[in-house]
C-alpha cells in the first residue's frame, strides 16, 4: 500500500545558484537576482573585459599576428580552430585565435549585464538600453573584424576597430555610472562652467585617440608584413599627436585646478587627479618609445595607457554630475479619494 504522496515543491524549496553557500558562485550567478551593487559589478566587469580585448588586439598587431588566422569566421580556409598551415607561423595563429576567443568572454559578460538590467526590481529602462548596447556593439565588432581580415589589415579598418572598442568602453562605463544613480533629472555636483570644461576635455581625449590611430596606421607595427600603411609622414603625425596630448594635459590640469578652487565634491577631485597622473605617465611612455625607435613592448604599454586615459576621462566627466532616485508618486488626499468613490 502506497504511503502519502510527497508534497509538491514550492519556490522556497528550490535552491537557486544565488543562494549558494560559496560567495564566488553567488557572485557569478548574481545576474539572476541582481542588486544595485551586483549590477554595478557586472558593468565594471564589462569595462574591464572590453579594455582587455582592446589591449590584446594591440598585442596581436605588435607581434605581427594580425593575419595569424588568414580567414574569417574560420581560422583557416578549412577549419574554425588553428591547424597547421604552411604559410602561417603557429605562434602567430595561436595569438590571433586567442584574441578571437576572448570575444566570447566579452559577450558572456555583456549578456550578464543585459540579464541583470532586465531582472532588476524595479526594472529601469535606462539601464536596459545601455546594457543592450553591449551585445549590439560586440556583434558589430565581430563582423568588422572579418572586414579587417578581408582587407588585409588596412589601417583604416584597423583604426575603426579600435575606435569602436573605445565607444563600447564608453557605453560600459555609462552603464556603471548610471547603475549607481537614480533616474531623476541630472543634478550638477560642480559649477556649470566646470562641467563644460569636462566635456571639452573628453572631446580632446577622443581626438587624441583618433590621432593615435593615425600614428599607428603610419608607423612600423602593421600587424603583418603584407598590411598597407597610411601614406603620411610619421614625424608629422607623431608631432600632431603630441600637440593634442599637450592640450589634454593642460585641460586636465585646468579641470583639477577648477575643482579644487570651487571646492567641488571629493570624488570629482579624485577622478581629475587620477586622470592627470595617468596622462603624465602616458606622456612619459610616448616620448620614451619614440626615442627608442618604437619598440613593440612600449607600443603595447602605450595602448594600455591610452585605454586608461579614455576610462579616466569618462570617470572624470561622469563624476561632475549625478541623478537622485525618482520621487515616489504622491498618494491621493482623503478628499480626492472620497471624490473618486
């Protein structure tokens, strides 16, 4: 004779990964039950992985591995993974294929950001829209990477590839910044003219990135001996790049000085100081690599610096404003409630 049937499981009986005793497991699956803190954590992770793949992409270039996988989306004409190829060095193939594999990590973090934003309670449309930029941007980057290969590392397509990564980093940083704020209208934490100075600084940093792309497309590290170069004078474009760097350094110092004079919020002053230090270090790296005939290691370090300068500029600008939580809708007065009945 059968005993009593087991009671049906309820949601309280189901142990989700977010309830796991191991804090690392809980953190890994936090996108399923996100909080403001874990949402910001995933957004920062997206900044890190997108900055990382930008740097490893430069590593592909300075190791002459740009055509280590000579086809796309396959690595070789007959295989998606590296196989022996008579015309390609195995090390170059491994470097290029490894960089391609990192795309899946970037995509996974981007999907986690989307799920976190979607499952936030209450759901915030501003975060969902910013999070959706990540998979869209990664898809664009993957397709553009195919164009880079098919054009044999044309410096224009390579440059756009880098600038698109910078735009994606900006979207990730804005998700991080907005996840720590509310959705009320923007409130300044610095004087209006100081904010304008910050915007000018951000535009100057982007111009510096563009000039750096031109220098890279003219210089010796093309990614492969078959790649073309911009038909420009390297000394002229390098001097232009240096001139813009001086402008960025001056604007950064001006922002730092203005924030201290106006006694602005401490986070804004710290962000400006951090940016100023990174800009100075980047200048030292830039001049050193020039006088040492542009060695590959310093070129890679310079790309790391340019990525940090861009993130630092984004941090400095977003620290000049904030948003408060939206006020809760006011309840109806007793007279209005009686009238509704």
